[in-house]
């Protein structure tokens, strides 16, 4: 079992930045992936970024390239999502997830955090 706890969300003005954290506990994260997704009211959960825990290779949704940066600290078993130049359309609940492979589909992730709200005001 893996437990994931997100933090770092909040209310921020457009153009601002946030750093979301995802603390993992339980089974080791070696040879695994951590992904970030977001969901707005009335919309499906959307892939944002993912990172291979072992070698740090990253993948991003086209809509966030250049503004979002995913990273991890293996020693702390914590993943991060740095969000810069925030836009009102980035408003959503952001979830981190753990899986065995790097993937954009939510169905490839077995463990999910409770989510953290990000609200961007214009």
C-alpha cells in the first residue's frame, strides 16, 4: 500500500506561482511513477505531468509545458509540481497518483491522494 498526501494548494492571483507537494509513505517508490492530474467541476480528470521515480524522466501535457515543472526528492519520498504563470483556467483540484509505469492515463495509477485545491483569481 502507498499513501499519498498533497499540500501546497491555495488561492493565488493570475501570474503567480505555487508549489504543490505530494508526500508518499508505505511501499518504496523505486521503479515507479508519480503523476499529477487535475479536475475542474463538470470536467474529467486531466493529465498534467508524470515523472519516473528511478531516473527522473518527465512528461507533460501540452497545455502546461513551459509553466509546470514536476520533480521528486527520492530521499524524502516526496514529489513536487511547480506551477508558474498561473491562469484562471488552471483552477482545479490537483491530485497526485502513484503507478508502476509512466503514463498519462489515470487508469494506470493505483494510488491517489485526496487532492489539493488550486484557485486562480483574475
